[in-house]
C-alpha cells in the first residue's frame, strides 16, 4: 500500500515508498514534516493508488472509495462559503457532515 497526502481543495501528493502494513504507513505519515502544513490529510491507498484502504479518525467513510472521488468531495467542500479559512479539525467536521451529499450528487468542479 502507499500513502497520499491531500490538501483542503483535493489536490494530493503520492509518497514514494510502499508499505507492507498499515502501521508502517501511518508511522511514515507521522514523520513527513512540513508537508503536513500544505497536505494535512493523509490516507493509505492501494498499491495502484486508486482506492483508499485506511483513513484517519472521522474520515473512515472514505475507506473503499476512489481517491479521485474523495478529491472531488474535498474540492466541493472547500468551495463552500463556510469553509473559507477553516483549519483542519473544523474542515473534517464539515466533510463528515457534507460528504454524502457530494457523493450522491456530484458537482463539476473546475
């Protein structure tokens, strides 16, 4: 499995190493330094990088979903007026509240 780090607007970076276990992946995530500032949301993904296989607390709803779908949901939520200037924890609660709407009713984001 691999690790991706995602920004509020759904942009994401794939980290290079692969991991044998979830624990190895999360330990690596804990040590990635300043990337946390720009890409504060980390997910473990399949070897292909297309599907989320593990997620942090309150983002468990992302498990089993496609990375591109989750990126689209992040972008949609980040464009809500109330999301402007939000920090990580409030944004996670916003995602938790709104994800199903954007999942069932996708909007084109550009």
